[in-house]
C-alpha cells in the first residue's frame, strides 16, 4: 500500500521504492489531468499523481481545495504530505523579505512578536491537516539559496528552530511524521532539526554534487531524505536524473521526488519519466 510504504519510509523503515510529487501548480495540474478530473484542483492532483505512479503528493495547506485533496488522495491510496509555510516565510510576506532579513541580522529581537504570530498560524494549519488525516506534515521555510545561507546560522538556531520544534511536537504527538523543507545547503541545521523532532528533510535547489553531500549529511543524522530529482539533474537528461535517484534509493532512506520547482507540464512529464527510470534501476539493483 502506497500510504503505508510512505509512512514506513519516513519513519526510517525499509519500505522498498517510494516516490512522489512535490508542489505542482494548479494550472499545470489542469493541463495534465484526465478530462474527468478537471472539475477541481484536488481531483486533478489525484489524477496526475496516480498517472505518475506516486506513493505521495504534496498538498499546500493554504489552498482552498486542500481538504478535498486529502480525501481524494486517500481514496487513491496516495499519501498526503500536508505542506505548511514556515515562520520565516510568513514573516517575510508580512514585513517584506528584505526587511525581515535585515532585522534577523541587525535587530533579531524585533522579530519576536512576528515570529510568535507566525508560529501560531503555522500550528493552526498543521492541526487542520492532522485532523483531516494527512499522512505527514511538511514545514517549508527557505533558509538558504543557491549561493549560501539567507540568514545567520545563529539566528536560525536560536530563533527559528525552537519554532519548528513546537510544530514538530504537535505533529509527532499525533504519531505523524514531520518533514522539513528548505532550498539550499542547510547541513549546519540538520542535527538541530533532528533533535527538534523531524524525521525527514526535503532537499531542493542544489546541484547534483551538492545534493549528494547534503544527502550524506542528512543520513548521518538519521533523517530520511525526500528528493533526488533536482531540476538541474533533469536538465542533463531524464535517464541521467532517474539513474542518479535510483542508485541513491538502493541505499535506503530516500523517498524519490522532485525538488518542487515545477513550472510547466513538460517538466512534470520529465519528472514522471525520471521516476520510472529510478524505479527500474532500484528494481534491477534489488535483484542482485
């Protein structure tokens, strides 16, 4: 069963080949879904995920169709990864990213109230997902970019990780796994995220070389990893991307998925093809 395999893999238990789709824009879902599923984004997501052979799919908690998606994915035996915006992202939207980042470096104390309000909103969204029966809760906060951290590690450890800890506590108390997402290199935060209660991390926005390094660091902390099919890897060819993910998946601890940067139907088709290649590589490797 796809949902059961996903839960086992996120808990660190060997569950065979597990794969899924990260965030797919509504317009892209509508373009790819079966005609009968065009009536709602939730139905379109279930259709596209089923066609891709996905075991799980990300559902944005703030979408007005999110609750319907949980139900339809469950009917298709596809696990829901309920995606909640993190506290930094919420503060960045409220104050403006430039101002939020400036305050984090120059006057971090000035962000305390805003972070507390953001944490409360994130907890509410997480609890809605738990009540709906989501199979995992993902907290998404982009703390780094392609060129390095967006803010100081000290601020992240002192101000942000405690907020993530509160969310993870609420999630794990319901016996549901908590996943953390960030673009870029966040290896320095992985030990703290593990201690905070996260069982997995979704890696994104990395070159293949840097992804491999981050994967190794996450596994050293006993974090399961979601990802393996980076946009940069797919750009080098579907077979290359799929073979890379399939080889990594043989070592266990990897739930094969894209990095969440999908913008077109062609990209989703390429990702699904890469997943098929990864599945083949994994199956062939298991025979020996």
